[in-house]
C-alpha cells in the first residue's frame, strides 16, 4: 500500500492543505482544489463550543475524522493527530506534537506550553511509525519549541532529533506576527526531511514566498474554515434579527439546491432508481 | 418542572427560532438574540455531507443535540425531532412529522412524500406526550400534507386531528414560492392550538406579517446557518486558492481571539486559576 | 481483495459461527476456535437492556462492530447486518433480512413479522452487492418466511428469488421446536447457493447432522454468549448478596490476571518497554 | 435536588455496590438487590478488549454510563469516575483518583502508579465539588497511596488532605492479599468522613467484618460481573466446540424468554397496544 501524500510533499512540491471541522467543510475544501485537508482539533473544538484544551476526547475526534473519510472527501491527503485507529480509518498522515497532556492551543496568549523530553518524544515517533507502517502512514512530528519561547536553537535541536527518530516530516509552528522566525528556522534547516508550516499568525507568508524558501513541502491553513463560517453566521443571524425576517438575506446565501448538491442527493436518487423496486 | 417555551409561544407572542447544526452555531444564534434553536436534521445531514433522507441515525442526532444542550446554549427554547431521550437530554420541545420512514427532505423536488395514516400519527402524538410528560415537554405535530400536494382541506383535517390527539402546537410546512398557501391555512385555522411555520420557500413572509396573521406562535428559520457557513467557506476557500495565501482574507474573517471567546476560553482559564494548584 | 469467508462456506465445508456483543466476547469466541463471529443485533440490544426492535440505531451497532474489528478479533469471518460502512469497517459478510422496518426479533411469540415484497428485497440485495463489491463482501440474504408462518413454498420461492438477485448465501430461520421445517427446506433446496442456519429453537440439530444434510455452509449460534453471561452474572450476584461478601465465589470465577490476558496487557507493557523513554 | 446516596452511606449504614460494564449487567445488579452500581472503567475496558490504561476515552465511558442511567438502572446509587457531564447524565457520585494520567490499572503487578501532588489533587476535588454542586453530587476521593507502596502514613495524610478539601467520602485501595492494611488504615482514621473500600484482593473481608470495623460506608465489588461473564462464556463456548452443537448446553443457560424479560419486551408490547393504531 503506497501513500499518495509522499509524492505531493517531495522536493520541489508544495501541498496546500485546509483545516476542516466536518464532512461538509472537507467537501468544500476538495471542491476548492486544496491538495488535502487537516481534521483540525482546533476547528472541531470550536464547532463543539469548547476550548482546544484536551476537552474533546480522542474518540470524538476519531469519529468526526472517520465521518470525513467515509464520505470520500480530501482524497489525496488527510492530515491528522493520532495513529493506529486513524491509519485504519484511512488517513494519509498523522501529526503528533511535543506538548504535554493536557495541552493548551498554540496561539493562546499565556497558555501552558510545556514540552515533553526529547527522548520521550522520539519514543512516540517510533511508536507512531510502527503503528502506521502497514498503511504507509506519514508521521509528521510537530515541535512547539518556538510557541514555548525556547528559541531557534532548541527548535532546530528538537527537529533534528525527531527527524533522526524517523519522522517523515517536521511541522514547526510560530506565534510571531511576522514570518521571520520561521524563515530563520527554514534557512538553518540542513536535513533532507521536508518541513510543514501553518502561517496563521503571519498571513503574509504566501505560497509563492514559501516556494522560494524551499525545504517546505506542505502549508496548512489552520482555522480559516471555522472563522469563515463564524463570520458569515454571525452576520446573517444579526441581519435576520434586525430585519425580523429572511427576505433580504435569502438571495445572498447559497440556495437550498446548492446544499442538495453538496449532499450528493442526485447520487442517492440515481441509486433509488436502480434498486428501489 | 415547567417549560419556559410555553410562555414564549402563547397568544400574542411569536418565538423566533434559528436552525443550527452544532454547539458553535447554537451559541451564535443565542448571541444574535433568537428565542430558541432548532437542532435541524437537514442542517446536521448537510454538515455530515449526506442527504437528509433518514441516513443519519437517531443516536447521531441525539449526540449532537446533547452536545448543544450540554454547552447551555439556546437556553429558553430547543426545538427538535424525537422524544424520551431528548426530554432527558434537556430539550424544551420535539417536532414529530407525519411522513413515512425512510423520508425525503421536504423541499426536494420529486422527493417521496408519503404520509402515515391519521390514526397512526395520533397514536404517535399520544406516545410522545406520555414520554415527555415528566419533563413538561412540548410536542409539536408537523403535517406535511401541503408538501405532499394533498391540499388545504387535508392539511386542516390532519392538523385538527393532531390537535385533538394532544399536540401542543401544529407545524404546517409549504413548498410554494409565495406564502399564499400558509396564509390560507392560517386564516381557516379555528382551533386554539398555536401554529409554527418555516418560511424557507417564501422568504417575504416577515415576522411583522406573521404577527398580523395571528395564531402563529413560532417561526423557525430552517437552514440559514448552514447556508451562511457554506457561502462563506466556499468564497474564502476560493480566494485562498486564487491568492495562494491568506494575506488578503485574514482581516475579513473573525479573528482567532473571537473564536476563543465563543469557546469561553476565559472561563476555563479562570477555573484553572482557582483549581490548578 | 479476496474474502477468506468464501472458502470456509464452500461445498463440503461448514463454518461454525458464534454471536457476540462486544470485543471481549468476540475474543473468547476466537480463543474457543469458532470459525467466525456474528455481531448480533439481538445480543447487542440485550447488552443495552432494550428490546431487539429497531431501538438501537444503525450507528450504535456499527460502532460496536468497528470496536470488535479494530481489536482484530474473529479474523477469518465476521458476519453482520448492513453494508457499505460495514464493508469499510472490515467485515467479511453482511446479513440483510426481508422483514419490514421497524422489526420485532424473530423468536418473540406474537411479534410483528411482516415481510417486504420480493422485488423490493431483490433491489436491496443488488444494492448491497454493489456497495460491497470493492471489498468482496459476502451478501447473505435472510428470509423470515417461516418465522412469519408463510410456509415452505413461500420460503423456497423467496430464497430462489434472492439467490437469483445475487445473494451469496441464503439464511433461512425457523421458530419450530424441532428441526423438521429446516430439514424440509434444505431437502427441497436445489440451487447451488449455500445455506446458513441459526438453530436456537431446535438445539438438537448438531453440526454432525447438519453436515449430513449437505447444502448448509454455515451455522450461527445466535445468542449463547449473552445467555451464558447472564446466567453467570445472575448466579454470582445472588451469591454475593446471600454471602454478603466475595469470599466464596472468588475462586470460582476467572482471576483478574486472566482478564489482563484477554486485554493483552502484556503487549502493551512490551510496547511501553520499547517506546517509553 | 437531594441525593439518596448520602443516606445510604451515613453512620451505621453500609452500601453494597456492584461494578458493571453495560445496561444489562446493571439491571442484573439491581435485580440482585445491590444498593448501587459502579460504572467500572476496568470492566468497560475489558469488555472492549483493551487494557485499563487510559485507552478508552472519557466520552466512550460517558456514553456507556449514560446508556445505563437512561435505562433507569441502579436507581439509588451510581458510583463513577468524572464530574460535570456525569452529574448531568444523572449519576449520584463520582470517584476521582490521585494517579497521574495516563494511568495503569491498580492491581497490575509492576504497573506505573505515580501519584499527583496533594495540593494539585485538592484542587481537583474542589473543582469536582463546584461542578457537581447543582446536582448534589457526591465526590469520592480515591487515594492510591497504598497501591503505590507509599505506606499507611502517606495514605492517611492524603486522605485527611482530601477530606479537608471537601471530599464527601474517601476511597482507599490496597493490593495486599489480606485486609490487614485496610484494617490498619480504618482503625487509624479519625475523621468523620466515611470510607469506601474495594476488597478484590482480600475477598475474606466480608460485609459483616466491614460493619464491625465501622467508619466504612460503602463496599464496591470491583470486577466480578465481567469475571463471571468471562467464566461462563469461556466454558459455554468450549462446550459448544467440543459437542459441535448446542444440544447439551441449551438447558443450562437462561432461556431466550428470560432475556426478553430483562429487555422489558412486555413494556414495549404494552406501549404498542396503546399507541400503535
């Protein structure tokens, strides 16, 4: 069994990945042409209305991930958080991060951002590789050293140790408002292992600039689906309240028929024609 | 145990209810000032990317409903589909409809829209009342007679029979592009039992006009949360693909901090201050 | 992808299958040497304390089935109820039955046992085959004609129609206290399609006698796991209550260490040794 | 809202509690006359075939607990593991233990048994009390000091600190083959707070002896349901394999009709008579 993701992130390639929180947003990401989707713990927590602080359980995340994979969305690349069950659920990659449990989300000012020891995390990487081997699962090791304010040297040291422990890719995350830190990291990175970045805090780092840097095989847009949805729902809800009716907004949102299309109602009707006798 | 919803839909009142598909959209509906929320099977099916055709299971709907109620959203009014477990999960009302199982969604052109016999449905209403009595649950009987093209007389006959069987409210649904059918129904309705409508197909029927009609105690906006979210995600995804980066859209969607607020991260941090020692 | 079950039920073979209700009972069935397991709706309903009358949802059954398959139990043969999701969850066969929804369990005296039309059920078989083709899933068509007191002729007519519609095996179920009806059916069965039986009501039909009959490729023991567990729990609970302590029963039930073994605690400890650093 | 459990464990009383793993075993415990049930993480892990080592998620445990409570079993007393969601799910008490996450089960020889700091655990107790106050939830603090070989003094010190932090009861667990350690602890315990014990390892400590000791308000039988079920299933499975049929065991296990009774099939049939028209 081979994993199409390996090709998409190789030298000279850059996979563009969208974070999602349910099968519908995954389908929209696929239709928009993204190379893959990220079953984001942050987005899922937000959809459930709880902080991204280890409050949703592993099985709740797996259930939603499976619902996404079941619908066949994000076919080429699915990027996610744990191993084993995820591999069997059909994902292409998992991201494991070096924060302690329970964690706080990365961009939360003043959040707890303690890291596990390097050797301990190398063990996790080795375990993840063993668990995913049968499915050719990509193991992406994510270091939060920059999020935890430990500096470039510590981040590079950890990334190298993780690469040596067998990580297929290294995700390095920064909370700076400019991409300088990530650019610095990338310039000093000397291993073959390709990098992954999540430019939420420094939106000016476009894919064009990322390609120039080289070494980076994947960019993940980490929370834009849920932020887009919230923006729209907040505005539409306010307008219905102000107008006391839907007469004004009805034409400005997608039609019910477009929703039917996303649900693939036509496929179901076709199957009914064949099999309902 | 008394149910606050009863007051909100009484004579001279009109409850304005928003359909939602997860705790986050429920929270946004609450913040926008809606009187209640509807855990919409249509919206939830769409969020899972499947047709609204009895494909999601009862327990999947209940799980999401419970997740919404657990977060304390939509406190005054929660309007939903089944009984028993829903009552225990803390909802204020259930809607049961007179379509056969498995069903097709109401606004699907050419969908199967068969109705159960009147006596059979009266039995269901009585069973629902018995199951919800302990929790003072409102049982809303929904007739799809107009959706099934059976005409006003049949719709009125069914509504009266359901009212006599003990329904607390009658939901009458129409797929006409104008509100004439619903207005006709309402004018001819002579029972005390208050009505519920879902003006998706005839958006020009505003709350002001509904109040003039009288007899209607609740208006539900049936799929605007998911349509708003899809509209925004579709557009933002397309723009990121076109721009190959998030530099342009970043300022036009809500910030990560606003998401933190919706997740009530501050409450969690306050609890940590008190209890993490 | 080929399905090992096909061989196990072929001419001259008889697969012996145990019904189970969770991963633990599946593991015990495997250790006991059964050829396969049946994720029994009856057993699962009983474990949840509800009647086997379409009260547990499809997704609750699928979740438990997946938990069983995830643990790698019942490796050769897993026999179950629905298609699609089950095929992707890794099962080897599904059983679909010709009763209307919602159903009553087969052995309930006075239960509702209405059957769907033959053409409708042939459509279901074709749909199931299409859904499972990619995974070489066996589709077992179960007729309840004898349960519904429709007689041997109707049972044979339905079995033939189902076989012609593409069923891989035919499960024929009887509620008689003797095996005469099933023996009669088997003697008159002239198609190549192999049969499946569930001898709950006529326990004297042993595997030796079944082999003599020929044509039958699989025997399923339909509710003995849960009945055994209930027998033991009922007796042990009563004894603890009578003794007001566990001093007498402690030696007569399996030790905690045996439970550890079934949970494969040693494997986990071995993995910890390798990866916990 | 008052909690009946408080009375059952007060001075001079001894509540006898059975551990269970699904609604069926809960129903059997209720029928046997136990004062309450314990939704045991150990039993549930075993039922899922996984080690009791934080592998099952919080939400999987909550789902099963809710399924038990939903069926109305174990009416007087339900003793369990976490708070908040459990309180809303209708449980009477939660047990929180002072082991670090992820944990190993208590009776596993050579398992990791690290404890959290006393102040940290006092914070957890205070948080649990706050979360459960509205439902008058009993918070039972479980110390694993004896399991971790820290000695009687440390166990007493922790128990006192937990009591001072607001714990309603103290559960003290020992892995010794004799009750000496628990007896020593109880003799030296000088606070009003009532104790809870789980005599798995020292089965000779009967309820009569426990009453003599005084101070203990609850005894939990921690894994006897699953051990009884395993014992019976293992034996019945082996016998069916040896006999190649069910002719010999059929009479020695409970009948299908007894299972119907536990599922309350008669209640369902009665409701059908009333409401199916």
